[in-house]
C-alpha cells in the first residue's frame, strides 16, 4: 500500500484574497529567507513557510499581471541567499516539490510532454538531505575550493571549511579534475558534538542541524572547528575535463564520483535506486520514508530524477529548478512552537525527569504537547526560557525532543526555566553530582512506582497488587522497600485491599513470587540501567546473587551491554542495596538463576548462534506477548536478542502491518536480506521452547 505523506503544506490553505495580502505574504517569505540565509536562524518552520509559499504561487497563477518584481517563488533560494562572487561552472539550481503520489504522477505527465514520449531511461530515487548545497572543486585530485549555492549562478567561497567535512577528502587517489555537487550537513551525532563544543565556548546552541550547517559553512572567525559530512548528488566537468564521462547517466555519474573517493547519496542507508517507472519510484519513496527515523541524519524528502543524460537535456531547466527532477516532500518532523512550562517528575530510580509543556503543534502525523528535555545540564546548555519559541523534533516512534530555542524570537517577559531546589516528589535534597539529577534518597523517594514496577508482569508477577494497595501499604509503614513485600502477612494484605479474599489471593501470589528466578528478583531491585533484558544477561552470566555481589566493575563488563560507564554504577547500587538483598535472602526469596540443564531445556536450542529482532504487536500463539517475554523466549531457545536490524541479524519477527506500510526495521531487513518471520512462523520455529 502506498504511503501518502501528511500533506501539511497544503492543508487548510485559506488563500490570499487581495493584492495587499499577497504583497504581505511575499514580504514575510523574503524576511524568513533573509534571516535563514543571512542570520542563521528561522522565523518560521518549513511547514509554515511552504504553506505561505503555496498561497503566493496560487495568487500569482490567478493574477499573472500583478506579480511583484523579484518574487521569491521563481528564484533560487528565494533570492535571499548570500550571492558571493564565485561563478558556478553551470547553474546550481533548487528543486521543485510535490507532496502526494498524485502530484508525482502530474510531474511525470509534465515530463512526458516535454520529452514528447515516455521516459525510456528510467528514474533514480535518493534521499533529499536536509543541509546546505555546495559545489566542491577538485583539480588534479586536490580539493581546492568549496562554493555555496548562492543564487544558483554564483555563490560564496567557503573553502576555509576544507579539512572539516567527512566525505570530501582533501586529496583523491587519482589526479582527477571535476566538481562534485551535493549537500553538507551535520549528522545527529555531529550535531550533538557541535552543540557541546559551542556551549563550552560560551556560544548558543544551534536550533537544528540544517541551520547549524549553513552557519558553520559561512563562519570564519570561530576559535573552534566543527566536523560536518558531505554527500554528493551530482557532478559536472571542470576546466573542460572529461570527468565525469560525457553522456553518463545520473547513476553512472555518482558511481564514478564514489569511485574517485567522494561520498555520494548511494552510500547512505537509504541508498540510490534505479527504477523503470514512477510507480516503482513511489514504492522507493515509501521505503525511504519508513526508514527515516532510523537514519543518522535528517532528510526532508526523496528526490526522483530522470536517469538519462539525454532526457535530462531534452527536458531542460527552468529559472529555479530543473524540469527532469522533483523532490517528494515528507511530513515535517520538526516544527516551531512555544515552550509554556516545564514539569519535573521523579522516576522509580530517583532520577528527576524534566518534561517540556508545549503549545500544541502538529508533527509527523500527531499533535505534540509534551517533549523530553533530558536533564538540567541540557536545559542550561540550550539556554531555554519559558515563553521561548523552540524547535521540536519527532520522527516515527521517537519521543519528541526540544532541539533549541530561537533566541531571536524570545519575548521580553521570558524567564529561564526554573531548576528545582529540592526533590519535587518528597521535598528532600537533590544529588547534583551528575548531569542527571537524583533525589538523594534514591529509589526510596519513588517507592510507590518502584514497588508497582517490581510486582508487575515479567518481574515478580504479583497479580492484583495495584497502585492503590501499594500506596496503602507504604502509608501504613508495612513496606519500606521491595524486600518488605515478602514479610507481609495475610492480615496486612487484607487490611490494605479491604477484602479477606483479595488478601488471601495476594498472600499466595507473594509466596509464589519467592521462587522467581534471580533475573526477575534482580530486576525488581530497580537498579538504573538493569531492565528485564539486562537483568537476564547479568543473572545468566553470574548464576547467583552471591557472585553478582562479589563482582567488581571490571568483572561486570564481561556481561554483554555493560560498558565502563554503566559497570561502576551497577556495582555501587548493588552495594548500596545490601540491606535489601539481605532481607530478601532472609525471607527465602530465590537467589539463583536456573541453568538450561537444570531447567530441562536443551543446551543447543533452535536459535543457538542466531540473533533475533522483534518489532510490533505479536499475533497467533504469541498474541499478547511483550518485549520481555519475547526476549526471554529467544534466550531460552539459545538465541540473542538484537535491538536493531543489521548485518548480524538472523531473523526479524514482525506481524504484517494492517495499513500495509512497512516498518523501518522491515525495510532494513529487506535491504540486507534478513529473513522476516511472522509471529506464527516464529512460534513454530521455537515450539520446543514454548511452555
């Protein structure tokens, strides 16, 4: 089934009703472009800008005699980009946009009219990078000059960034002369690193990767250098040279550029695809859209081009964009909105978690009113104020996050986000020794959510002990930690639940919980970073609580997934919980993890040596199974649980989507040749391990 992107740019267009409104819209567009290209920040997000631009285009189409001189609708970079004084080898144009499959078909019909026949050379499909377009000139194998797009005819010389851009080597293996054209941007990892460097130098953080890349290209007086990345989407001959080969298709050109040592869009996870028809191109658009949230960089669309050089030449160029290429815009994953408030909550491990309360904004198909702020250090680093206009990012299932404030739009009455002086839950002291602040009481502060978590499914499985009863037991002083659960009497449980029948049932559930394997008991302690999967690994590795308690940080790192940062934290927490662990032992709670032999399971299971990734809702015999249960099943069958699909993945377990839209993991599996199993097929494969 074809994915139809949320057509936000066209949704609810009111239209311009007068020439005055049209002129005002043009001025808003110009001002937005001037601030973006000139000052490095955005007065409006892409969706707002695209809507306004479409309104202006619609007015001009209906009033061709009233178009203002120099309208931004027909100029490269809206005519606002710094032009510079370096002439381009050939014009470096923008791309026109479509937003729906129907509009892509209309573009295809337009291309057919220009060619006078059906395109015979096929189409290429590649990601549309959300960065800054540049032309990089190589002479005799050396990178000698980098030029911005400018007005498409000439641009600025930004050669001072040579040596800081991954994918643009300063020297090639062969003495080739040509001009690579492509996009410079920050990957998410580079963007985070750049903001850390800027904060360390007292500079404001970038609002988003795209603005950051544009500003970094032009900055010459910074006391630091920031790494960026380049991907070529084309190339032209320079100084009359013969590279790339004359008449080469678009795909052949990029292959030649990549062979020369310059990174191209073909090297991205989304890749470069050659297809015969626009229907196939639409399928590739859908596939790239599905993997968007998993990409290490931002994209705002997918580019479709006529592959044949002859057909490109026949279709020709407009004043602003080529007629043989189009950008299929994807739903926005970044918008601007207002930061109204910040609330602080305490997690089950005592961590203070700030959440941004936002003015509602439509983002990636949903209305966003809350976003993560990570920690107090992050808030200070981003210099966030209540009342700020902030950029918010969300893609796929990723939790929305606040990127940064648009400081230039900060109202006069804005105040810095207040940081808590005491624990927002218990009023006690705060441990500020790390970036993530914690209540000094640790897990004792958030005892109710910790107990509720510990008694839940796949951990202690004390069915029926809900939050209401937990609160009553804590209020009465009967429960001060998780170990106290195992000393509760039937009378105490009856009083807390208000029913003798419920009290007796809860007492039986707690008795059964004493025999849970060590992995579940260890998970119930609530040590940061030791959820269900990690607790199973730790318990399987050491076998007994005694061995875990004896392990130092170096030994703990032998457990897969525990690195040098996490290991000392786990060791420290295990030591701090010694009284609780002693009480658990005294209460008769199991402190061992069954080995496969003692559990009656075969040593060599059906998944031995295999890595399995699970995604989506399970069906059939596994209906209702969650991640933890699936993880336990995979490990019981001898396999390893993977978090993401890669070359080491053996199986992806995924139920077919009701909408027909493939998940990003399913798309990745298809590209890597990873076998995709339905939950029913997987259940058959591991049937011997099912209880």
